[in-house]
C-alpha cells in the first residue's frame, strides 16, 4: 500500500466539495490498516475514516491521514431458525449487499434500498429509511481500536443504537475503525409497509401479494422522486435529523400549528424536520450553488461549485430560523469536518 500526499477529497465525498487530505491511504486488505495506523502514530497524525463519503461535509482541508475503506466481501456464516447470517466487509457498497441478499433469498433490507455509502458506516449512525433501521437486521460488528490496534467485537446491545445514533457517534467517536458487520436476515419475507409513502404506493394490495422485488422497486421509485441522484448533484441525503420533543411541548405547538406533522416514538414525539423547514420558507431555496432540494427540504445540495463553508452557512441559517419560529433545535445527521 502506498500512502499518498496532498490528495483531493472531492471524488471521495458525495457533496462533491473541494478539500484536500494531507495524507491518504486506500485500504484494500487488513494489512493496509496496520500499516496506515503505524504511519499515523509515528507522525502524530489525526485519523479520518472515510467510506463512501456520503455522510461528510468538508469545510476545510484535513491535516492528518484519511483511511479510505475499500475492503470488500460477503461471507455466508450459516442459518439458525428463521435467520441467515452474513458477515460483510466494511468497504462493501451498501447497494451491493442488498443485491446479494435479494439474490440469495435473505430479507429485511428492502426498505433501505438506494442509501448511498458503504457497509462500515451504516452502524455508526444506525441508518434508517421508510420504517426500518440498521439495528433491526444487525447481529454484531468487528472494529479495530485506533490507539491500540486491537480487534474488538461489538454486540447489538453494546452498540447502543438510537435514532441516527450509536456508541460510535458518542463515547467511541473517532476511536474505532469498523472492519466488518454481521447481519441477521430473515429467510422469510415480511414486508414493512407502515411508512406513509410505502403504504400509499401499495394501496389496495394485500401484503401477502407483495414480493421483495416489488417492495425494493417501490422504495427506489419513492426515493428517486424525492432525492437528488447521487453522482449528478452533490448532497449527503438527509442533512437534518427529525427532532424528538416532549408531549407537553408538542401539545403547546399544536395550538399555533395544528397541521404539524408528527410521529409517536418511545422517547416522545418525533417532528418532521422537512415540515419545519418548509414552513420557514426554505424549500427550493438557492444561493449561488448551495441550495435546499425542492422535492425534499431535509436535503441540502451542491449544484456545482459550492464550498463546504457555503453549505454549512446555509445549514446554520436554516437551524436558526426553525429555532426562532418553533423553538426547536435541528441537529445535523452529517459529520462536519
């Protein structure tokens, strides 16, 4: 493996913003990790783990070493009762995993179709879409401690998954490199149709008549209607989390905003961030090449030459306007560098 110097990160982030890494290592096998970590420690360099680059906004150059994870492979571990277990290398493209699972007759991932990125980053923010989260199909993961270089296994409970959250975004943030994820998929197909858009797509059809291929195609069509196509317009998917508020706060808001879109969750009431942003007038907004996607205001976009700083300034303006009007603070799903 060759460690490169002063490498542009524009091809490695889906926002397509310009930023450079002082050092860059393309990780294709386990021995590359040890070599890159040794180089980082010998030179006292900060380390950034980068997969598909679909959850990063670079606002400046990175002064350390970027480890670009390209380890690939899917290993069938066996079955137990209704479950089939797949161990997937971190650099495997997420959509490639879904293709494999569908071909082999292993189910549970269909609602997560077209999520950009690689497998290793999926547990970090507990990716989710259309009523399903990663934790619903997760068994365990293996990771390397960036300080000691030792391997460690994390179970479902140890990952402390929450809404777009895990231990790797809190107490363990920046301390581990996820090398593989083991999934527990179902051998029997049970379509998840609770999400409003999905339910409307299949209106009038019995769940038993819906095939896994049909569900995956439905999710694909729903996403493509709402979201910019990755690679054509720079974005990182949903930029903001849907905020969760207390029942009392929600009831107070309903007095002034009776049509506020909301969902009950164990932690309280989840509010649609898209609704909040739209009702602050941001939907379709554009300043220069930084903008808010017209079909889905959760998505910030780079129409061409926007810098990371310009996109971040837009995000902060949106956060402030929502706070001023609704007294709700929006949080970013995206890692700001």
